[in-house]
């Protein structure tokens, strides 16, 4: 993976060894903010286009990190955008020149970070490209646009830098951990970065400066192509889609076993987003298995054995659909369908109603690690890790896109407000993908994993030994040492 | 739709009026078999490639219809195909020259009917095209291959006729009703036909002769493009995928209402594939509503109002995915995935286990028309009718692809052996599509239709009035008069 090498004159590159593979990273931290102007040499204005979850988080972090420098952060929004008051409330105003119309901001910025929705990017791409100044830099936070351009046989303009910084967590966590990072230096969401076009030799430092300014404790390199595959794939997989489908099928299965609705919800959702997530976040994946008593370890093994292959099968299909461009095409077409049928919420079903009342009277100490839930969830996570490795992704990308983003960013929010709420309130692309694939995970687990479990078939010892000795455990332990362990403190 | 006009010197074209639109059809019947040699002028051998459900049915019907003529029907199979003994058992043997290796049969036939699986067509298409004699005719039974060729930017060879005859029912029914047609002249499965390339002016008579020879009571014209869209769409919709998803969600909902497993199965699956199907088949869609008492009519209206829009939304997505080529790409990719993970059955879940025991002790007179099941099923059917009309399909195609094929061919088999059995035993393309989309119908109905029902929201009277006065009712009544009403007698 020679494309993952990089050089920087501004920051200290560090070599790490992940599963016997050398990778290079940059560590972040608030102490590096004074050298940001050097990294951003030639940039007087950073335009952040869109007040999405990522847009609002990154814009505020950038502004705070660049406080006292000559670099201005300016928000660009559509005229009459309903986000204008929200941006104003966060301190971006037309009066002081930090808020403007999006195409004006695009044409006046030396670095334009495009954080409007994927469909909006696709539908307005010609005018966006026309607005960019020759020699300026276009910043993306995931690779969707490359996938879209490829699907219609087009490309980026040749006279600009194209870079990406892709936080491995949702915008809310990017902002919240940045704030916590003021006390615990280095707290934050890891990011990958990609240099797709570098016309002036400055693209790498721009990307690294951007990543450090938004608070990434660790920044690792990827390519825009690897990124869009792993990112769009990941959110349909264990980050969101799979988790949704797993708990729906588990809830039904526990009820079929005779448990009450409340009890079924606690054994599935509460266990997954609570103690299982916390154990993985703090001590790695294996710790969940090691935490169980002998009887529960056997149950975990059975669930793992039953779920790994069905989950792998659906994950393969997702990866194929993403790589072939079908998923991207589908997102663009959905935008047209939504003009007729706006997307509705998924949280109205009985299960999520039960969930709301369970959360209201939650006593964290009463939520146990359920071995079946843990086995099925972790089998899906491991299937995702194995598939991404087969497809040639780096361990940094795999660990962040399959595990760290889940347990450090998304699952804690799901624990706070429910998985259905999370699905209903993420980006349109993620929302569409989660809704589509959750049902597939649900059906295949119900048809194959639970029927195997119910028939009490034996453990797949070879598969389980692969889990016990998997290289990902060393990778995670290296990643864990690269930044402080901070429990995200969720507000709102 | 001028492309739907056609001329034949051999058969009698008949004009029918469907919802004030003129369409032309050819009626079939065993009495027409003596003029088949005239229709097939120039054809000495018809090669039927593949012993699929359609392959075995069409080959036997063709052979029986052409008995006593000079036209030979010859089966072409891969060397070492496991179907060889099955073809032999049906009377096709190498000894009498009616069974051979597929490429040899392709190159020696004047009409080659390609009935191997879609993925096998795609994977071997170059050698298949090379084997066809210039001036010969390629016959298809649905438009998948056109969709595939378009998706890879290729086309049919220019020196052959390309025609299609597409029975609107599965192979088993095509054979079974043909046999019943010996007693009730005209019993059979309707077919559409398409003339994609006509290099010698004989293509139309070849297609009509083929359709009459396999026993189609009514043959109507379409284009290969319209056909693949409506066909691949239809089997993911109300023919198979939607029905599977509808009953899964209904079963769960009835259980949630406190009914026993057996009772929930009877109210959902048994009611749908039993009396609801029979009423529609014999007296049209409206008859189901009219059959209900006042209280049940209100329940039907509520279920219809709740389900129509969510069903329409998923159907739009299916149509988009089919039209864009994504679904076709997905079938080809699935073939590669299946080498690692062969498709497993869906019928192992508790619901289908319950179903087997319910069927074993079935008393038909105890199966009622459940108004909720009927409302949701018919709303989905009507959404499919409306979407196909919006997309410009002819009423013949719509009625056959959304209603007649369901109630006259597929549902009776489902009633006999279960919907899950049907899904597990149809073509790979249909099986993939049904598995994928059933879960989507299930989720959207559960999240939107049932939550609406449970909250007892009011009836959408405007939507319901559109149902009551819909043009499809006249279309169905015309279609019903075009052929004898025969209850398919299912054996095996």
C-alpha cells in the first residue's frame, strides 16, 4: 500500500506496527494548535459549506482551534436555509463576515470543506465546481463524491487540490470530545485523511492541519476510494445497519423464548449499547468473552458460531453494492422518491416504545452482558473486520470503521436515546443504508443464526479459535494506547 | 404505444378494449395446433436449452403440441448436467436425437429457446452467441438478457431474430394447465411476446406459434425492455417478495394482538393464499371487499389506507433499481458470492414450522377472509398496478404481472406448500429478489402501516374511492372472459 505513505514538514509522523504491518500516523492534541497557521500557509479563509452534523461540529472546532490567528472560518449556506439561525446561535454571523451564501463562500475560500448532504452534492456538483477558484482546495469528509463522479463518468476539476479528512464518528461526538479535550488533551475522534489531487505540494499539510484542528487524536492515511468503500459499507454494517437489524431480531427471539418485552429489550439493546460497548471500548473485544462465566462463554461461542457466516454473507453483498456504484446510484434516486414520499421514522414500533420506558427507569448496574447478544454482535463485527481485510483495507481503517467508531462514538449515543432514534437522525445516506440493510441482517439472522441456535448445533471450534487468536486484538490495543481513554459525556 | 402493434398472416388478431385503451391479442387453444407448422415455416428443430422449471414445461408442451409434425424439439444441456436423467424420464433421449449437448443443440436449431438461469446466460453469453447459426432465431422467456447486455454495453448479434415469449406463471403451472387444457380447451397461462429483432419477417409468427404451442390462452405484445422491467419488478413485488414480507409482518402483528401461533398463521398466510386468492381469481379484486360484512369492510378500509403508501414507496425503489440495472448487476454478483456461501432456505423459522402443521390439518371451510390481511395485500397489489401504469406499461402486462399471475399460478402453489417453500424453490433471480425485498416490505409495513392501524387513524376516503372506481376492475373482467375459468389442479 505505497499510496498510504506520506510526508509532512509541519507535523511529526509516527510509525506504528499493526498486526505486523507498518502504518504511519500523526497524533493530535490542543498543544499543536499554535503550528496550524504554518500547516495552512496560503489559506486566509476556510469555508465550511453546510450546517450538517459534521458541518456544525467541524466549523466550531476549526474556529476555536484557529482563534487568534489570521485564518477566518466562514459558513456557507443556501439562501433561506433553515440552518441560518442555528449557525448564528453558534456565533457565525453575516455581520462579522463568518456566514454567507454558499456559492459566494465557495468562490472566496482558499479551502472549501463541503459538508452538505450527499444528494445535494450530487445534484449541484457542476455549479459547485464552477465556483471554486483555480488553485484552491476542496475538502471532503468522506468519499461519496468520488463514487458519484465515477458512476456518471466525470472527475474533479484538475486545477484544484482535492483532500479529505474523515472523522470516524458522528458530528456530535466530534464536537463533544473536542470540548472534553480542553481538559483531557488528546480526547477526540480519530480521522483518516486522503490526498486525491495535490497541485501545489501543500495538500498533505492542509489535510493534517484540518484534522488536528477538529481534534483528531490520531490521523491515518487512506485513499478517497478506500474511504468511500469502507465508510458507506461500514454504516450499513456494524456501525448502524447491522446493529439495528441485530437487535430487532434478538428482541423478537428473546420474546419467543418467553421473556417479557422489557426483559427482551434489556437483554438485547441495553446490553449491547451498554456494558458490551463499554467493555470493548475500554478493554478490547476479547474482554467481553473473558468477562463471562463458563456457562455464558459456551452460549457466546454458540451464538458466535451461528451468526458469523450469515453476517459475512450480507456484508459481502453490501460491499459489492458499494463497490459497483449501485448503492451510490440508489441514494441519488432516493432523493427523487423522497419528494413524493418523505422518509418517515422507524421508532414508532412497539419495541422502541418499550425501549423508551426501559431507558426512563434504567439502572445501569442491572444491565448484564447477555452472552447471546454479545456473541451475535461480536461475530458480525469480526465478519466486517475480516471482509475489509480481504478487500485490502489498512488495519487503521478497519479498526476505526468497524470497532472504534461504534464503541466510542455511535453506541454511547444509541444507549442515550435508542438505536431507532439514531437511525432516524443521522445523514440521509446513512439513514437510507441502515433502513435497507437492517432488515436483511434481521432476516438472515432469524432464518439462519437463530434456527441454528435453537437446534442447539455444536460450536464451530475452528472459527472460534480464529477469533481468539485474531490479529485485530493487537491492533486495538495499539490504537487504545494512542489516545487517552475518555468516556464520552453525552449532553442533550 | 405503437411498438405494441403487430401483424400475423397465420393467426387471428383480436382487438380488446382495456380501460378505454385498444390492445391486440391472440387467443390460443389446442384446436390451433394443426396450423403450427405454417407458423414455424423454415424451422426443422426447436432447441430448448436448460431443464429449468420453464425449460421442462415448455419443452414438453412444445413436443406434445408438435406431435406428428416434422418439427423436432431437442433439449440442450451441459455435459454431465444433473438434469439429464430428468429430461430422459420425460422422454427426451440421445438415442432418438431429442437430447444433446447445449452448444451442439444451439448450433443445429433454427429456433433456440434459452431457458438456463440468468446468471448462466450472463456468464456464457459469448459462447452462446457464437454457437447460433446466422439467420436462426433466439428465443427468450424473459428480458433479463437484454438488461444484462445493456449493463455491460453490448448487444445481440445482428444476424439473428431475437424474440421472447414470456409465460405469466411458473413452469409448473405452464405444464399443469396445458395438461388440463386437453379437457378444457383454452386452459393455460397467458404469455406476453416481444419481437426484438426480425431479420426475415417471420419473427412474429414464430413467437405466436411458440406461445400457442406452450398453451397460452391469451398472448399479448410487449417489448423486451418493458418485459424485463415489469417481470423482474413484479417478482420482487406482489408476486413473491411483497407477499412473503406481508405475511411475515402480519403473522407477527396478529401474535402481538394476542392470537395463538396457529391462529395468526391462518389469519395471515392461509387467508391470503386461500379464500382471498380464490375470490380475486374468480370474481376480481373488488369482490373481496364486497364479500365482507360492514364491520370487516371498515377494517379492510383502514388496512388499505395504512398500507398503500408504504407499499408504493418500496415498489418505487424496486422499479428504480430494476430500471437502472442495479438489480441485474446484483444477480450476477450474487452468483459469485454463492460459490462461497450457497443460498440457504428461509423456511426453518418458527412461523413456517407452524405453517406446516396448520396445512397438515387444514379444513378449507374454516379459513376466513381476514379483512386486515386482505386490505394490506390488496393495497400492495393496487400500488403495483398504479406504479406500472405510471411507468407506461400496457394494461395486459399490468393485469397479468400484478394480479393474474399471482392468483392463478403462484398463490395456489403457495397455498399447497407454503410461501417459504415457494421462495426457496423458484429461479435464482426470483429467489434473490424475493429474499431481498420481503424484508423491506416487512419493515416498512411494521414501522408505518401497523403503527397507523394500531393508532386507529381514520380512513383515507379519497384513496379508497380511487380503489372502488379503479379502471383495473374492468380490465380484469375483460381478461377473465378471454379464457375458461379453471382451478389449477395441483399435483405433487
